[in-house]
């Protein structure tokens, strides 16, 4: 069941989304060679708590016996998503570094991700970052009340593949708000699944994950980190958006 948000819930998500975007901006400024992913995670938790929020990833999946142990997902180069911060994972010049972060604020969850260059990066690394950011913008342009969700998925896939990259199939976006993961599932490719018509008041976490090589992925030994099977680069951008009649309101950006 897709949850339509009440006005007070939307206002809480607007406020939380702006805070989260501010946190991400500070984290992005801290992405430099020599920094550990653990240091960036500690900063993220400090900023969220100081703002009156709560990290929503930390402890997620505890019912499985392997809860996620950190505030951010910290993924480097061929790691797609869900990388675990570690004091021994040191950022190096030439890396691309993905930060995925979620926060509960006034009872509501917002979720976002960005990919950052660590120092000077290769032309290919810059291109995959640019294409992933651009395909998210193109996809958001297809979000409005009355539109088909599949139009978002098709637009993302078409643009990514036109640039010589592939979209991950086994990991998708999702509804968000009262819970971190809500219906609907939001593929970044044309899946031919059940048709979903967007309605005003839906809140969605749109998150294309783009690989330089094959779209196929593997789960690492920590049972959290997903990586490309061919060891090629991957980039990830995500925003929480509100569906309205006039289009999508992006909640996780500072205007």
C-alpha cells in the first residue's frame, strides 16, 4: 500500500530534508584525501543529533542479527551502496566516494545520497558522476501527479545507456516517509511491472545507481556492501521528492 502523506507529515519532511541536505553539504566538504570513512560517519552522526534528528540507518536490520552499524553508507569506487564506515578505509586521491544518509526528524524520514570526487579524478570517473546526477534530474522531470512511475524509470535508463553506462537492476528506489522503506519499489529501468500512477502527496526516494560496466552486482562478505561484479566504477545520487500536481518538489536540497 502506497502511503499518501498528511500536510503535517509533509511539513516535517520539508524541514527534515533541508536539515539533511545541510548535513550532506558539510560532509561533502570533509571528503578529502587522507580522511577515513569512519571519521565522516562520526561527523554525520554528530550533525544529525545536534539538529534534533536521529540516524535512521544505524541499527537497521537488527531483526536479521546483522544490523547496519553506522549513520552513513560509505562506498568507494566499485562499491555501489551500503559500504560500512571503517577507521581503516582511507580516502585516496582519485577515488569516488558515495555517501548515503537517512534521518528521522519530527517522526518522518528523508533519505539522500551523493557521489563525491576525492581530489583529482579520472575523466571516466567524472563522466559517470555527471551522468548519474543528470539522469536523476531527468527522472525527476517525469514525476508529477497523474504520471506513470514507469516514465521515470524509462527516462533514467534511456539516458544512462545512451551515455555508455548501465543501471543497476537488483537495487531500486522506494517510497519513504513514515518508514525508511515504503511502497512502491522504484526501478531505474523499464521493468514492465505493475503500473503505478503517481498521486499528490506521495513521497519517494529516487536513487539511480549507475555502473561503468555491467549492471550485475555482488554482495560482499560483510553481507551489506554491494559492488560491481567486474570491479568497474559505480556512482549513486538520491533525493527524496514530494509528488504534486505541478511536478516534483525536491525535499533534500537547499534552495
